[in-house]
C-alpha cells in the first residue's frame, strides 16, 4: 500500500460483506457488529465465534462459496479473509470494479484498505479510540498503540478536550498526597491532565500544577495561617459554577480529601447541583509524613492502632496507652495545651512525641521529645506549620529518637 | 496485559499459572469475564492469591476442565528468572493502595517498572503487577486468614536474600506498608542486613475503602477524627490489648481492619462500653475491585447484616455517624 490515509467510518446501519469464516473474519466481524454495521458473512463454514454471532442474530450467514461481484451488492465495505489467494484476490478485484473499499486481510502489501491496531481507552471525558498503523507491520502497530494507551491511562499526555462538551462538565476531588509529585495516584494524574480548571490550596502538590499547560486555569483558594482565604461556601460555589459551564474541574487537595479535608462538603454541594463527582483518595499526610520521618503509625508489639484528629479543636478522650498512636494534624499552635490535655486524660508524661515539619520537602525536620518536654522544645526550635505531630511509642522507632537519646536530649 | 476483545459475560479458562496470573485474572474480572483456572495436581503449586480469589467465589477452580467448553482459553507462559545483578541491590516497600490499578502512586508504578523481583501478597493490587518488566520474578507470599501462611521472618529473609543478589526488590502490599502492613519490621530487617531500603507510602485502605463507598472518615459538623485498629483479635481475648472502652467513648469514627470475623464480638463490646446501639455502621468488602460491596446497618445489627449478605474478608468496618452518609449517591 503506497498511501495510508486513516479514516474514521460510521458504520451504523451500513452493510459490510465479510467473505471467509475463520478466526480473522470472526474478530473483524465482531468489531463491525460492535460499530452497529449490518454484516453479511459468505462462507461454506464458520468457526465457533462466528457461529455464536449468527446464533445471536447479529449477522446474516450465507453458507456457500463466494461467487462473483453480485455477492457484494449494496456493500459499503468488503472484508475478505478466506485464505485461498485465488478467492481473496477475486473478491478484491470485484470490489475494486464496484468502487467499494475492500480489506484483504490475507495480503498487507496489496490491500486497498487496512484495519489499524486499536484500543479503546476510558479517560475522564469518556471513551477515546487509539489506532495505529505501521505500514503493514501489525506487531509494531500494537506496540505503538499500547504505548499511547498507557500514556493516556497514566496521564502522561494532555487529555483536555479542545471542543466544548455537549454534556455538562464534571468535578473530581483528588487527593494530592503529602506534596511530592510522585505520591499522586495514577488516576489523580490522569484527571489533572484532563481538567480545564484546577482549584488548589496551599497544601496541594504545586510542582505538578505548575507544569500544566498555561491554558489550564488554576484557581488558588489557599489558606495560609493568619491570612484570608476563600471561605468553604465560596469554594463549593466555584466548583459548581465552573462545572456548570461545561468544564472539567479538578479540586486538588493536599493529603486525602476525606481526612479533615472537607471533601464531603464539596461533594455534597456538587451533587446537590446535579453534577457528577468522582472522589480519588490520596496518600494521607497523617500516615505518610510520620513514615517519611521513619515512624510507622502501627508496628507489631509497639502500636496496635492509631487515631487521627485535628489539633486545633478539642481533643476527644482516647486510649491513653502509649501503644495507641495519636496523630495530630494542624496542631502546632496549640501543641502545649494539647499535651496538657493528654496528661489530664491519663497519658504518661514520658510518652514520646515527634513533630515532623514540611514532610517530604528537602527541609523536612523532625523534633522529638516527650509529652512533657515537646512544647518547650518546639518553641526553642521555632517549629511551625505545616507539621504532623505523632504521640506514642512508635516515635522510638525513628532515627531521630535514637539520636536524641544518644545526645541525652529527652 | 492488553485485552483486545471485550470479554464481558464470556467464559475464560486459564491453564497453567504464569507469574502474572494474578494480574491476568484481575484484568479479566474487571472486564466482566467468568474465569476458571485449571487446578494444579499439587494444590501447593497454586499461588495463594489465586486460591484466595477462588475461596471468595470470584473465580472457579477445576481439576480437568474441557477447553472447548470455554469462549477463550489462555495458556500460561513459563515463568522466567531474572539475571543476577551486579553490585548492591535495594528494597523498595511500595504501598499499592486498594485493589484499583488507578490508586497506586506514580512513584509506586515507577518502582514496579524497574523491579527485578516483586514480592507481594494477596491484598496487593494484582492488576499493577502488569507494570513489572516481562522478565521480573514475581513471588507470592500471600497469607490466608487462619490458614497456612508464610511467617514474617521468612518474608524478611526473602527481601534480604534477593537484594543481596544485586536485585531491585519491590515489596508490594495493599494499602500502606505502615498501617498494619508490617513495613516497619521489613525495613528494620533490611537495614540490619545493610540493604538500602526506600518506602513509598500508599493509600491506606482504612481511608480509601470507606471513601470508595462514599463514606468520608471525617466530615465537618459530624466528626473531626478517626481511629484505626485491627480487629483480628476479639475483645476479651487474652491477646487483646486494645482499649475498646476508650475507643467507644472517643467520639471518633472507628475504622476496623481485618475485623469481619470478630465483628459480632466487637459490636457487642462497643455497645457494652457505651456506644449507642443505633450508631450507623458499614462494612465495605473488596474495595476498589469490580466485586466491591457495601452493607450498612445500625451497630447492633451490622454483624448479622454482614453475615446475611455473605460479606467476607477482605473488608473494612466503619462505625460512626459518617457511615450513614452518601444518601445522595
């Protein structure tokens, strides 16, 4: 084939004549049927898969040999895969004389039309079809197709629509993880690459947002302690407004949308406006930031469970044993008061505490002490948010504890 | 693996077990196929992850299936063994998140793509194994509840031995390695042996399983905290060290992992310790898989409801006001 123009055909209700009853024919006939074509199969015998299609009533079967061009009457497309070169060449010639496109599956060199390798990939905006053609080399075409399909699935490509949607837009609440690009999920990444609008706050992984094309609108609703931020009701409103305009909206949050992230409110607001919402969990800072400091929140023989609470509200009564790990988010400003509360509740003043600032950043810093000493230590070292506070024996498993003990600090 | 055909509703037979059988089966199940696996003569040859799928009723095992009775037959390729590496190996502990291939992190995927060896168990997102290189060795150390198991010490030893051969070893687990994942022990074992170890956090099922069922573990005006415990030892058992009373009174959302079998005892204990009998509760089974199911009931009826609905492990139990959310979905 000297020229290779790819075309997308709408076969709905159009007749396709397939000559041959083997597996190649069966595979292609199935694809034609899936596209809504009316298919007539001409072959003295059919393989099991084709027989199933006949039994389903999906295709018409004429159980005989191919005769001549009259067998192709009314066809928009012809497919031949008999495997006897005399017959296949004749079908191709007859189609040619009728000026009907013919796929000769038995001869890649001379066929007038070819079926490319194909994959249907579901991206946030629905199904897309990827097809590749490699000058008659099906193996190479398949490899290229898989590469593009993989890249689309992982979000390595710009997946935004460039035409207006005919349907309404969508909202996805994506957990961005603790702030490192690599800890975003594959699904989150794919959604980001499909979004027209990205709504972020200061804890979302910003590097990945900065690398999005300039035409993606980024709305910063960031909350910096002590500074004005967009109130939650207004954030909800922005999500609804943008999606209602037919846009794809990603609300990218730090950590997980449902761990003290108010994702539930955002979802309910969007659903109340009749919008579909996808929630993509993220790597929560409550677990991953301690891990980054070498502290597992559970550990056999050391901690049997953990509780995550916000440190800027009243601390509920919790198991007081140091084998129950307590993780406090947003708790730096009230650290001393919180420690006093924990002691009043019965937790030992000697229970180890770690404060991990700027988890995963190059400037990550861990301060260790005990329930009774951590408040003063944190003040001395100028500890500030964002930070994750871990209380419990698991703190002893991290490298900072051993160093602190060796240095006699605690 | 790529599937060119839609296998929805079709019967598929897998003969022989390839190293990536788990990934193949998960791709087939996701596509809606009815999967049968040829049972090997020696049941010990069956990877525990595959046996587990059979015990959960998601696939069928047959000793001598008739291949012509199936729409599609997939023959397993012989497993290959990676070359010995030169120089120092490394171990990467990867949290794979719930069994949804989209919920593994980019770093986790990248680690898998350069793995010489992947060590996984039955709760790992098996579909993600397809990202391992063709020649990678896949070692299944899966544990089945109350059945035979690979002791943790043996898993630690496998990680160390493989890395000492100069290989890049990925330890792939479901959820997060540090949330009841024994990742701390594995990291310690590697460090003791002088093996470099990296931790790639994952999405913990304790948060994601409820989320996928539409249940936020925290929700403004309802609850501002959650507690995660393991339920594998029932309250009252001499091995139990959990303070169920404090948990019952904490007012936080309670998330219980590995707690289906002990749910009747746990619910009774929580009510006895003062948690209201009508507290909303939910059990989410097979989170992230096509077979995911959620049941909801008040705390005093949740165990019976889950049993009646045939909910089995792996499942995550959520107790608290948030378990009643998702009325709109």
